[in-house]
């Protein structure tokens, strides 16, 4: 594979195109373009042949890693396989050729798809109704926090300015609460890795607007006391927000609505197998209980007899959170997944996600330190703390080592409450053979850590780019070629 930049492949005068001969009189450039816009020198673009450019981009494409390329156990992110039928349906011209300003009469099929998606997801989550407008999980969280605000505003309750967030929460939870104007207070975890009821009780007051939780939590553990938590928060006058990022573990088994939640967002790019590219744009629809239905963003999607329409008649709405109506291309793919899987299929998906995670956990826990040694849901967290103390090998070294085995590393250093955390989520579609080869890779890495730790400090050894400075690469990436 060539490591050369396209500019380095350039050779003066080489082209990858040939235009047909001109069959009309040539118009002088000065007559068609204002001279002030004409450049004085040739642009410095690479000059390459067609085969050069094809090889260049093919070699770049081969360096991409995705679920279609290999195992991707990135905990919390649920990098699950996206069935190709989602792409087929997403590509239907009836969906790709419509315009957001078309009349409702001409897009009845599209409106029906939106309506049915809200209906199905409301049923799956046990909520009353929802909106498909938000573009990501964090956007859904922001919408949810604004729903809380609208609710307390209508009640005339100005005192409730605090949101409680467990220590294991995803960083977007406190950030969304804060950006919506709430103060954030942290609730500690107990020795089980679950919300400490004692600590929760100490924080509840008439200043608390609510709590943000994910269940299973980010340690992959089911919050067994959720009914009690919901009772305590509601009795104190607060609301419950459910971060639906971990819904992949419980579809068809238990519903956030039945657990007592008032608002939930779903990350369709996790649970409903839609594309996940580069952090968005995705879809983070929000669903609500009876209490909050009047405040949902406008427009809503309504049905009158056989006719579907956008409903703007919502006097208490929190306002809109999307320019038109959400990320249609992603919503169609999620709807396709729901109807092709059916309720049995979704339930099976969660069962296999949990089974696969427990299989890996049991295989790895005798070698790696399992922080909370209990049955997990769809993911679990190992800690490299002891390996760091004994062999000087960190979670980062293990993650880099895995790259040499053609595996995407797990999420590392999250959740924050586990030192040297490695959060592994295999997802439901992986075969036993794939899981076993991951176990083999992890066991070999452990052996290397013990016998030849310097190899892991150098890893990855077989990738196009070796160990990069993570902070510099994220904050100051060099994405532009400059002539010398
Ligand atoms: C538990 C949890 N909550 C919230 C989010 C935020 O979702 P998004 O990336 O769609 O904004 C994530 C994303 O990974 C997550 O894992």
C-alpha cells in the first residue's frame, strides 16, 4: 500500500480525463468570467492518471475500519451491524427525491413512515408519544432537559434548578443539563456499581428538577432499584430522564416507561442499526410520558382518518429542535430495521447482545480484572489497573495492541469510576468464532504484557499510522497539504 499523498504522486501534465473535441466556437474566458475573478497562475492540484487516482482512493478506503471490516467492541457506542436492507430501503427514490417544502398531500407515504416510527418506538419504550426531530443522543438529552424546563415553567415552579446525575453517567448527561440552565449534582455508586439510594435520598429536595439515568448503566449493570428510585424522585416532585443509549440490552424485555421514566432518548445509530459515521448526524428521537406530552417540539406528526399531517397546533410546545423534521435518511433505515426484525427479532437481538457480553466476560475474567464481578447486560468493564502496577501496561497499551490483531479496541478510560477502564460491548450479531478470536487476541496480549511489555509500549506495529499523539491528533490535526 502506497503511503504517498496524492500530491506526491503528481507528475506535470498527467491527466485522468479526456474531454470530447469542442464542437462549438470557443468563447474567450474573459467574456464569460469577470477578469477580477480569473486566477493568474494554475491551481496547485495533483496531476495524476485515472488508475493512479483509483488506486489512491482504494488504498485509503482499505484503511478505514468499520463493523463491515471487523470486530468492533466499542462499549457504550453499540457499533452493531447495519443490515444492508436498511440501505436498500433508504435508497428508494420515494424517500431520496422528496423536498422538505413539498405539500403534505404529495408526501403521505413519508409522513406515514414517520408516524409509524413514532408509534413503534413509543411501544418499544413504553412511552406515550414522541418526536423524531433531534439529530443525536446528546441533542435528545438537550430536548429532554428543555421539556423538563417547560413542565416546571407551566407549573410555575421556579425553585427546581438542579439535575442529579450518577457518577457513572456518560459525559453528555451533565453537559446537556448544564447547557439547558440546570445545576448538576453527582450521585455516587454503591459497592454494587449501582445508584446509591442513600446518597440519592440525601440529594432529593424541592430544588431538584429530576434525575438522568441510563439502565443498564454504563458499567453494563441493571439498576435493580429503579422502581424505588422512580418513586423517590416522583415523590420529591422531580422527573426522570432515561438515557436510551443502552436500550440495546432490554428491547422487548423491559420498558423505560414501565420503570417510571418521563422522558427517554434513543440513539437510533446504536439500538436501531443506522449508520454511525463520525459522530453524526444521526437521530436521537425523544419519547415522553403523559406528563410531558403537551410540551413536545412542534410540529408533531398526526393522523386524521387515512391522512397524515404535520401538527403545528401545540400551544405549550417547547419549540422546534430541527430545521425541518429530523434526519429522514436515518429514520427510514431505523423503521426498516424495526419492521424487518419484528417484536420477536428485537427481543432476540437484546438476548444475544447480553449472551455475547456475558460469554466474553466469563472467558476474560480469569486473566483480566473484572471490576464488578456479576452478571452483566450488553457490555462489561475490565480494569488494567493491576497490569499497570505489575507490568507497566495500561489500558491504552492494550487498546493499541489490539489494532495489530485487526480488532477495533474497546472504549477505554470510560466510565470514569473504573481506573484503567476497558469497556467491551460485542453486540448481538457476532458469532462464537469471532468472540473466541477476540478472546485469543486478549490472552496473547496479556502474555506479551507479562513477558515482553516493551512490544506493547510500541504497538501498533502493523498499521499505516503508528502510535499518534492523541491530544495533538484530535486538537490540531494536519488535514491540508501545503506546498513546500
Ligand atoms: C450512555 C450514552 N449516553 C449518551 C450518548 C450520546 O449520544 P450521541 O453520541 O448520539 O450524542 C452516548 C454516546 O455514545 C452514550 O454512550
